[in-house]
C-alpha cells in the first residue's frame, strides 16, 4: 500500500475501448494524485462513463493499463477495485429495488454483521452530509434523487481511497450541493482522491483543482479549471459555447392545464401525500416546479399524466375538459404529452428499437388497419434523430444502447414533434451534457412560443430560471404559490425547497 | 380419530417430495435462474438412488446418490444456461426430456424390483402418544429433514448475508456484478442446491414413498414443485403449505375413491392440483407483494 511520494494514486495509460460501431476511448491517459479532486468533463458519448467503468473494473479495456499506487491492476474486477479502495457512485444506479436501503448498503460492505448498527450508521451518515434516508425503506419506493443519496452514502461507508462520482449533484438542492462539496473537500484533505464527472462546468470550476476534457473518446485537454471560464471549458468540450434558450416575448393565452386543490394520499405506502395542490399553465408559457425529489413530484406527475386515475374529474383539467379520472390515452387525445424522469422502462422500452419506441406515443399515419407501417415509423424516428442530433447507430437501435442524454433527446423529441397542446416533462436534462441540455431547453421554449403550455419539473434551478416564466416550489407534498421568475431568487427558491426537506424522515 | 391421524401422517409423507424439490427450486429461482429441468433431475435421481440403494442395501447411500445425481444433472444445466447463457426455458425443457429418457433406459434392469427399506421410524417416547404419535411421530426422517430445511432456507434468505447476496443476484445481476459479486458462480451454486434438493426428492420417491422402480414414477411432481414456487410467491413456508395441501387432497381423494364415492376418479385425481392452485392464488393475489418477492431477473440470461 505504500508508494513513493509523488506516485499518483491512479494513473491510466493509453486506455482504448471499442464497442461495435464506436470507439468509446481512444488512447486516454490521466492521473490523479492522493487528495486531488480531478474533474472529468465531456459531452454525452465522449467516453466518460466507459472510462470510469474501466477504472472500476466493470469493463475491460482493449488496450492500455490501469496503475494503482504505481502498480498495475492486471486481472481487474469490481471486487478487486473495491478491495483496493475504489468506490463509485453510479449514474445509472446499481441498487436492488426489492431490497431495503440497509440491505443495499450491507451488500457493499463485506464483514458487517450488525444490521441494527448499520442502519444507525446509514442514517447518521445521511444526517451528517445532508442526505436524509430511511434505512428500512425499500428502494423501489424511492425517487431518483433519494436513490442517489443511497448510492452516495453506500460509497462513503466503504471509506474509499479513490471516490468516483458520476454526475452526483443533479438531484440535490443548491444548499445540499454546497454541503456535498464541503464533504468532498474534507475527504480530499484527508487524502482521498476524487474523480468527479460532471457536465456542470460551474461545479467543476468550484470544486476541482485539475480537469481532463474528453471529446469523441480522446483527451482534448488537461487544465486547472479554476483558471478557466465556463466559456473556455465549453469550447474545449464541444468546440463552441452553448447557446442560451431565448424565446420571443409571449402573451399567455387560455389556461390549458389546470390543477385545482388536488389532495390525494399516495399510492405506495412510502409515497408522499399531496396537499391541496393548485396550479395553472396557460398557452404560451413555461411553468416550472422546483423541489428536491421525493417531495411529491412523482405523485403529482402520475396524476397529471393519467397513470394515477384517482383524482376527482374536475381537479385536473386539460383545455377546460375534466380528465381527473381519464386514462393516459384519453389525456393524450386532449393534447397532453408527457416525458417521465425514468427514461428506460417508463419513457422507452429498453430492448425495443427507437422506431418501435416512437410508435408508443404516436399513432396518426403510422398504422393501417392495425398493421404497423415499418417504413413510416423508421422515417419518423430518423427525422427525430436528425432534428434533435441524437447520437445513435440508427433509427432501429435499441433504446438501451443509447447514452442517457441521447435517449433523453430522443424521448423529448418524440413528444415535441407532435406539437402537443400541453407538454409536461420531468427532469428534462438530468444527466445530459451542456450542449444537449441547451438544445432540449431551446425546444421547450420554442414549443411555448408556438402556443403550447409547458410544465417543467426539475431540480436544476439554473435551468428553471433560464426557461420558465413562473415557478412553483414543491416540498412535503405542498405546492407553493406561483412566483414569477422576475421576483424569484436562488436563495428564496432554495429556502422553500429546504423547508420541505427538513420535515423528511418523519414519514415511514 | 385414528383414521384422521393416519391421514395426517400420509399427508406429511406425500407432501415431502414436493417440499424438498420446491425449497431447492426456490433458492434456484431466487438467484434469478429458472430450471425447468426439475422433473428430469428428479427422475434421474430416482433411478440413481434406487440403483445404489438396491445394490448396497443402504437407504442413506441411496439418498446420497440421488442428491449427487441431482447436482451433476444441474451442472449440465448450469454449463449451458449460465456458462453459455443459453435460453433457460429451452435448456430446462431439454433437460427434462433427457432425464425422462435416460432414467427409463438406465432403470430397465430394475423394472418391477423393490427395495426392503423401512418407510417409518418411531420417535422414542413420543410415538406412543395417542393420536399425535401416529400423526406426527411415526414418519420417515426425511419428512423432518424437509421441514428443517425449509426453516433453514427461510432463515438464510431473510437473515444472512449469503441469502441477501442470492436475492440481490436474482433481483439485478447487473448491479450485483457492478458492486463486485461473482454473479455466475453464485447462480451455479444456487442451481446446484436446487439439483441436490430435487435429487433428494426423487430418491425419496423411489426408496421411501413407493420403494420400487417404475418408469416415469415422478409423475409430474417436478412440475408441481415449479408451480409451487411461483404460487407461493417465493416464500419458503408457503411452499410447505402448498406441498402439504397437495399431499392432503391427494390422500383425501384416495380415501374417497376407496369409499366408492360416486364421482369419476379422473375428476377426483384433478382435485389436488386445483385445490393447491386456488388456495395459493388466493393468498398471493396482492400485486405489490408479488413485486416485492419475485426475482426480477428470473429466466433472463446474464452477460457480464
């Protein structure tokens, strides 16, 4: 375990990895010193996730070697990586849905037998880092944000010497991000090396002392991000500055989506009850709902999309029509389009091709007498791919073969091309890089410009401030009053978000 | 009264092979592997166990041989379905057909032969109790062993790390692989346990329950054990409930037939199957409960 001073804790030399149709990593080298926070930035499909899986031993490189304290890790496996002290917080979580939080953590900690003590440790760790979790809860009942908390806590409990974090902050409040950064800085000062993968360039500038930029699987630069600007980092990453979403000045029209004093107990025992939620989205406006996940967003969205049909008919109205008890298809007929936060499994069927996934929410002109017109759906999928710049092997590629950001572009595109009257989207840019995120935001604004009502549920405040005309904050199942963006500030919204988060842990 | 006690004893004996096989297959399936070769494994083990018991005159050797045959047969399945990631359904079906043919061929020399093993043992002191003695304490040790195994498996799955790892592998082999567990090795182990249990069940049939060799003598019990795991929502004690329910209805319909009840015997023979499925379907109709217990990766091949 002892290495001469100056030896990097982790060094990658000439790593290459080819997948069918794409060279994911091309001769990549980088090194991380003990106690260094090293940023890894790059667009979707730039090869960041593949590179990290190689470090973690989950994927074997075609060429190159991984050095740990100066010595190669030859027969590399995740178990070995963890024994060596490499911990990873995955972007696509490696959690077990039907097990409890405590059991999930236990699986990653060989040698722990005291389950009651572990549950206390988990909750204490969560408390300490501002990541509240209930150790006895089953993972399937947790929101995406809560699942990520479990991942982070599980990793920290392993006392890693190198911590890999793949887009860890996208589901945290601004205050919680600050707390997490404080934690990471403290870990680094104790000698833990951190590899921080993010598309949020501001965060990389605030946190990292060194950064490696990947583009198209190759290293395009290594820099001290504190000496760079967001614009210069962007240029290294995508070769251009991302455009900001801009819309024409709009006059809001008729109310197209109305939620009227909706109170509803949760479907799942561990869900959040909604308490007198009211909101209105008019034609030609973008309304945002901010909040830490797990505060009732999922429940509200299910009631809007029609997956949950228990609402009184008049409490959910689409263009004036009461639809509280109607199903998904009926609401779609009223002009509703919905993009859920889970892309695989809910937004798209993982094993089906993109063209078949297109068919799921489109009907007009794609079938004749119940028979699918193969050429029409392939053509439609191809047009979505072209318009939204989706990086994929083609319109028949399986949905699960796409990276998270590219699949999101496709799913958003699939709904946007229908020109829906009401468009509801959850976490539109979660895990999506700056270039693709800007693209998606621009489309949302353009949709409102064209007269649609757009509702965006997001945990990224920057995004909401950029594209929304008005905001609500959801906390503990209650929705705040409407706040015009001109009167909102990050501090004010953040405080409202935190108000709900503090009451968490009381339920169960 | 004595009749009822005899019926209880007969129920426990008849339910034991189903319980043994069902518990083995439960562990098997909790790891995410569906082995439709259960019937074939039981047949092979019944033949192997009978042959060894016949030649050695030792029932314990016969049972051990049955378990070993089950393990070996399950390893064929593992090599194909886990090692080469072939389709689990097709592989299991092939195994059942293979087992039926091989056991008939290997058992040719033993057709009509029987083994002279005792099928009941008296528990000292307790077997003299009125009613209870006949009902519960004049049985074959395998009956108690099967119950003990059920308790052990329930405890291991719910309370130990080994059980947690098996459930995790069945839930999401990708996640288990990602945090460093040898998914395929764990699955081979679980399938081998299933093979050993099915083997014991098969050998119990040919050495204890009906101590003679008849071609195809497992008579669909492998399939019933497979169905039990599903209807019992992968819970050990519910498998015991289903197995004994099946055993009791089997015995009751025998008794009814013997009494000459005016119902077609074919209809009576269906009763155990219908009763078992109806009862287990009723107690497991809560979808959230099934979701919580069903191994999510069941039947899907895993490519690391």
